[in-house]
């Protein structure tokens, strides 16, 4: 009887996710807010709590995070990752300071303590690269001149997360200064080792994984990803970061095939992850934090607009492209919920989970709407394509275009040459 109840609950969950996904596609919005709302409705304090399948949903949620980060890693090679870190460091650091500061300040003002401040700073910092990629694709921005600047910010944030998550894990565990430094050292050594293997011996990894049939390739890639993620977690590195680095180790046609094979599994378990977070958030706890969440959301919109403006300005893009870059960076989603989930599971502050859920809901919905409103705003304000000075703020490795006006067509040659957009679309 218990098994039958589990099957009924799982079937209901998956069917509901499919229906919500169809609604999201119909209205061209991210399904993440809908998945969170579904979790709120059927979790603790919801209208119809689920309990029999909680263990499976919990494990599925963990697999979802691992696959999200693995497929994100597939978008980059180790060389691209290192190169991006060098060239985008100034804009990336500005993005980090601007967007983490509101979360840290609010946690300290509310008296939640330094550990909660570090967690909330991470929640307000990271852009949802998945929602951003979807929005830019839907609006036809993938060929724009500001797109590489947006991509550089997303990659820098992913790298920052690789260092941030082990630090947060150590803080949540209540480690002492020495133990925390040891944890960070082990994490750094593990990350360095995986990056070294990816840089120097990536072809060996690809030979090991390669297979003449899709079935065997799927099993090898999934098994290797879960294995490395588990080992990374044992070595005090986030399992998600370990999966991200495995994705980096694979490149070329193999990475493309692996992405296609794992996409359905990733989408299924990622949806389960968002539902899982909602299941563990009591809707009754949302109203008291809505005011703070709204203030953080307004600050988050302003700081991401500033980050995108600065990054696009460094690339020599005009005012229109700078606005588009800032708007593209506004959405929050998967990583923000991952961070909140880590903090909530360790019992840091009972209000942190509801605050994160409300914050992500607001910006996951507002982000695409703001991006859609950029072009009408540009027309309303009469903003014309600006002509930047040839060397003003442009990185040395970015050649000056023939016409520095930031029209939508300026960057499409890159898409035609490479055959794929320069923005990761991981989920």
C-alpha cells in the first residue's frame, strides 16, 4: 500500500510539473517560479502535503543540482574558463561587490549573524544563467555585441561559486578557523587537481567516456559525474562544484552529445529540486519576509543593471547594449536556491529559506519582464546608438568593430562563424 501511495504521489508531482512547464512555455516565462509555487502548495503548511515520496524527492533534488552544474560545465573548456577569469576579473569583482553587499548588509542589520550574512550575500549575488540564456534567446539578443560581456559575468560568477560553496559549507558546519582553513585548503587542492586533469589530460577523460552507442555513453557520463560529485563532497568540496568541473573536462563533439543525452534527466531532476525547496518552505512564513524580500529585489535589479552596464562599457558597447546587458543579468534562480537550501538544512535561521524563496520568485518573474521592457524603454526615451571612443574601456583582446554603434546586428557574425550562440543555455 505504501508503494502504491509513493507511485501516486510521484506520478502526480511529475504530471503537475509537466503541466506547469507547458504554462511557462505558453507565456514565454521561466518555469522556476511555478515549480517553487507548486512546492509551496504541496509542502509543509500547503493545501495538500505530500509525505510518502519525500525520500525520493530529496535524493532527486540532489541529483538535480549535480546535473544542473554538470551541464553548465559542458559549456566551457578549461582553457576558456581560465582565460575568462583573467579578462573579466575587474567587471566580475565589481559584480560580486555590488550584488553581495545588499544581502550581507540586510542579514547584519536584522541581527542574523555573520554566517547568515555570508549565505544571504551569496543568494543576492548570483544570476540565473539558465533564465538569462532563455531570455536572451527568446528576445533575439544572442548575436548582440553585449552578449560576450554578459557571458563573461556569468562565467566569473560560476568560478566564484566554486570557491564560495566550500567556504560556506565550512562556516555552516561551525568549523573553527583552523578547521575552516583546512577545509578550504582541501577544497582548493581538489578543484586545482580536477582543473589540472581537465587542462592537461582532458583527452584521456574523453577516451574513457567515449562510446559507440548513446546508451553506454549516457551510463558512463552519468556514473562518472555522480561518482566525482560524491567524492568531491567527501573531500569537503560541494558535490555541485565537482560535477561542474567534470563537465569542464569534457569538450568538443562528446560534450555536445552528452548534453543532448542528459538534457531530459537534467530537466526532470532540476524541476524536482525546485519543488523540493518549495516543499520545505512553509507558505505561512512568507508574509513576514515579503517586505525585506521586496527591498532586496529592488536593490538586486539596480545592482545587476549596474554590473551589466559596467561590463558592456568595458567591451566598448553603447548605451542600448549596456541596458540590455544589465537587464539580462537580473533574473535569479537555481544557484540562489542551492545556497539557501544549504543554509536552511543546517538550521542557520528559519527565516532565511522563506526570504530566499520570495526573493527568487520576485526576480525570476521580474527579470524576463524587465528584459522585455528594455526595447520599448529605449524607444520611449529616444536613446540612440552611441559612438564610444575606439579604446574607451575596451579589453585588449576585443578588436574594435567597424561601427561601434550597438545595434542588434553587430554581433551576429560571431554566431554565423561558430554556429552556436556565445551564451550558455544549461536548463
